[in-house]
């Protein structure tokens, strides 16, 4: 089990993964109770600023060079194999039932990133909950809902989602508590 899957599986309730772009945002997210960090660029600086599990949204080579723990990949065997060759935990992004079926048949990943396609005209939360229905037991599911509210997070948690990927600076409002000062 990789660092990301371990952090998600061991946590109480739903895990909050926060997209950050710099060390300051990483530190703030960690202090507010984030369970993991997500980057598109600047992963090496974020890695140096925090010990939280780091999920990279770029390619496996870039993620590996930056010291990320996991990388988001498309539901294809080639992308999966590239992540595995770099010794990264693969998180397969699926946006519809066909992606999910292909990922489960061809790759059988431990972690799935459920992602509503932007501009589809559908309610993102409803799409994520519908996708979750088809995720087999024993798989970890992260919902990508960047503008999630505390109510959205609570609904995802009740539905059985293991984690939610957000891009907010107010992590404490989603976590539901203020972590103690250390």
C-alpha cells in the first residue's frame, strides 16, 4: 500500500486532498487539516514544504523527479505502466462509466479519481455519486470536486467516498474542525 492510499484508508471519515501551487499554500493546507496535497506544477517545492502524501496531476516522469508519492493517469495500460515503472502509486482518473469499466478490466487500480467532465451540463456532484455506485468494494474512490462545500463533502462521505480533491484555501471549513496548535 502506498503513502496516498494508506493516508486515505487509515483516516477517520473522508480525506481532504488540496490542490496547491506553492510551499506557502501547502503549509496552510497542512495546518488546516488536509490529508494530502495535489500539484500540477512546482511539486518539488511543495514536497520540500510538507510531509503529507503528494499526488501529482502531470506525467509520471515529472512526478517521480519531484518526489511525488502518486500520479494521476488516464485509464490506459500505457499510462499505468509508466507510473508503475517510476514506482509511483497510480490513481486512475475516470469521467464516465466506460472509463471506469476500461480501468477496472485493463488495469484494476487500487485508487480511482472520479471526475465529472467540465462543461458537460450535468451537476458535478450527481455525476460523481453516480460513478461511485459502480466502483467495486475494496477500491478507494476520490471525488474531484474542486469547489466543494462542507455539505458536498458530507454528502460524499455518506455515500462512501474515501477522499475529495478540492482547490480551496479554507480547508478547515471542509474538515469540520480546527486542528490543535502544535
